[in-house]
C-alpha cells in the first residue's frame, strides 16, 4: 500500500503500474490513460468548505459552484 503526498503523486504511481487508487472524484481529472470506476454500495462522504469570501479566486468559485450544483459527486443525468 502506498500513500501519496498529493493527487498528482498518486496518479503518477497508478500510471506507472503500481496499482490502483481510491480518490474523490473531485481530485481525478479526465485522463485518457486512466479508467474511473465509481465505488458501488458506499455511503457518500460529507465535507465542508471554509474560505474568505472577500478574496474569491476563479478556482474557488468554480469549486463552490460545482459542489452546489452536484453535491453527490456522481455523474449528472443527461
């Protein structure tokens, strides 16, 4: 079992063939070399966000907007 310091380090280990990773969907960018499989039969994990509203960055606005639209992290119905 390996533990990574960052999502990027974990993804690098997976791509190098060291196994698989269990990661939140939020931390798994689309990558044609990787296969994303949701875990079945697992309760959703709750989390919270704290931030200073006066200093909104584009990245944080996108993150908050995505979690408000789809808090489950599951694929949206099309």
